[in-house]
C-alpha cells in the first residue's frame, strides 16, 4: 500500500510550522519538489563528515567523496537504463542540459537552411536555446501545433519531418497544461521519416513520475533537473548516446575537461568529463544520488498511480466551482492542473491561498506560447507529488471558494 500520509512525514517542510499556522499544502511540485530528510541528511553528512573535492586527491577524504560522486552517475545510468555511466553528464539543470546540446551539437552540425523541430507545448528553455543557435547558424525553427484539448496535433508531424530537420526537441510532459506526450510514438515517427535527425526529450516533468528507458525509447538525448525529482537545486542530468556525445566538442573550458594543455594546443578528455569543466556541485550530486535511491525505494509506478488518483480527485472537487476553468483536456495528463477563474486575476487567487498556507503557482510558467495558444495571459497551476494528500485538495477547494466570494 502506498501511504502518502506516511511519506509526507519524511519531508521536514511538510511537518514543520508552529501552532498558529496551518500545515503547508504544497501544490507547486511542478516548479520544484520538497526534499525528504534522507536527501538533506546526505548533503549535511558530506559537509560535516567527508568534505573534499573529487578526482583531484589521493587522500582518503577525496577518495571517499569521489566514490560517492561517481556512484550517483552509475545509479542515474541504471535509473534511465543507459548503456553506460559514461553517457551521463552532470549539469546545473534541464536548462543547462538543453543549452549544452544546442551550443555543442548545434554549433558543430547545424548549417544554413537546416530545421529544428519543437512542439507548441515547450518550456522557454526548449525554445530560446534553439532560437539562439538557429540565428547563429542560419537554421529555422518549426513547431508541432497544439490542438484545443492540449494534445499535440501529430497528424501534422509527418509533413514537418523533411530531410532538412537536424534536431527534434520535445517535452515529455507539458509544465503548463500537463499533457503527457506519446514520446515513443513521436520518436518512432522521427526515426522512420527523418533518420538524419537527432532527438532530445525534455524530461523535467516526467523523470519523477514516469519510468523512462532511454535504450528502449531510442532518443539521442534525455534531460532532467534534480530539484524536480526530490533532489537539490543546482544539479541536472544530460543523458546522451555515447557516440553522439563523443562527436560533440566541449562548450566550457577549464579543469578536468582536458587530456593535455600547452600554450599551443589543448586536447580534450573523453566523455563525460569533456563536458564537466571545473569543480562540480559535489554536495548536490550526492543529494541527487540519494533522491534517486528514494524514488527507487518508493517506486515510480506507485507514485504515478497515487498522483493519478489525486489529480482525478482534484478535477472532481474543482468541478464544484463554476468559475474554475481547466486548461486543456489531454488524453493523458500528468500530475498538474492549470486553471483560470472567471473575472479573477490568478495572482490575486494565489495570494489569498497563501494566507491559508496553500502554495500554488500563478503566471505563464515560462511557457508564454502555450498561454497564447489558449488565449490566456496566465493560469493558476496546481501540481502534485508523492506527498500530496486529499486534505490538501480539500483545503485548496475551500480556499478557491473563498477567493470567489471575495472577488467574483
């Protein structure tokens, strides 16, 4: 049995507070997840018990830290079913991972007239990064359109897959609508109709909810952030097929990413060190490793099933409020709902909910083209995690009813 209430007790932020304050109903897990005590303790132990740098010392502290650091890389490779830990590159997050691919792969392989295909559901990170390199190289951005229900119009995909497409970069789960894209179907279509194209999957909103097998999926790149999978901020992952990564030049220069340096010429390290210049975020990597352990212990399938029940419960309860409109009705939805309230600014609603210690996100969610597609300026985003319980939803609905009474 998956006991969300018991799991909630593992999160200090969700059990903290004083007697005068209501418990925190944290409904902003799409932006970032709360951290279990095991992740916090692992990072604290590193700083207290074996703080040192990695890979640069033969003394015992450094060896212990390096072992913990590289153990995380191996565990992430297993988590994604990569062929090797050498296909795992540490970055600062999803945004940096996408930028790394855009700057390294794009600058080397894109040419004038090439095409980069993205979808109409993308986060800005999976739009702007490609726009920058496209402008630099004379390439063109094309977009898979979005239907009224929030699903991608995949009937249009074959016509978009010309022989000029060099990169297809698509989100797994929309951070603004919640649409779960049929990634396996998309990848298969690209492989058949545009075999020259590389494929990048933005897994920022799927890695902590949906089991991903990168070998079975056959994507070239998969990216996600630590802080969205119950780990720390400032750490992210880029998975890449080894031969593809090995064809790419470094994008940062410095220590650890070299084989040999002279004033005349530098030769570069093998993958993944080639892309990890400088002293890394050691504590954050260790924390990420513990978050992966935590997810494996709880079971992604169990978490996903729980979140589906919570999302269904939220949809049912929100239907009691006539002023609430839910953005989209995709065939498969992730653990989030984007809503508007007739005649009420979502920022006002968020502030009133905060008075009840209910944390939600209001705004365009770094997805302005999605907002434009649905004809809204902003939404109130309600997003759920392993620790979300029905009482959180009940408090949310009561809070929204209060918002309606105050502003309608």
